[in-house]
C-alpha cells in the first residue's frame, strides 16, 4: 500500500472521529430537559464499565447500555 493512501486514511479517520465528538457539543446548547436523554447520559458510563469488565466487545457494550437505560427509565 502506498504511503500517500495510508496518510489519507489516517487523516480521514481523525476528521470523522472528531466530527462525531464535536457535533453534539455544537448542536446542544443549554441544559437538557429530555428525561430519557439525561438518564441515558447518566447511566451509560456505569453500564459500559460493568459490561467491559466482562470483556465484551464494543457493540455488546453499547447494546447493553441502551437496554439498561431503557429499563431504568
């Protein structure tokens, strides 16, 4: 593989990753009033830590987080 194409892939990955992280901060201004979103953002780190402790992959951890938050609300 050429050195030029590898650099393009790396730069594209950097841009997409930062776009995913920055977009919510730009779009959401002020306090969140939606109960579901607030609960989701509160419980996800705890559910993710527990699921990751059992060495589950990224997709199962995300799915478990969504299910736990849905059940707790």
